[in-house]
C-alpha cells in the first residue's frame, strides 16, 4: 500500500515538473523572440539614422 502511494506521488511530482519546465521554456522562447525583434528594430533605426547623415 505504501509503495503504491509513493509511486503515485513520484509520478504526480514528475508530471508537475514537466509542465512547469514546458511553461518556462515557452516563456523563455517568447522573451527571446521579443528580444530579437527589439534588436532588429534598433538595428533598422540605427541604419536609417546612418543613411540620413
């Protein structure tokens, strides 16, 4: 009886950890995308300024 309870606990904890990891990775991807787009925008504005001058 005790062993099955431990197995269920371990399974639920690992599933929760996997869910958290997936959410964290998705969040990191979103941050990376916004960071890259910001870099591109800055690069475009910088090149535009250098073209003007």
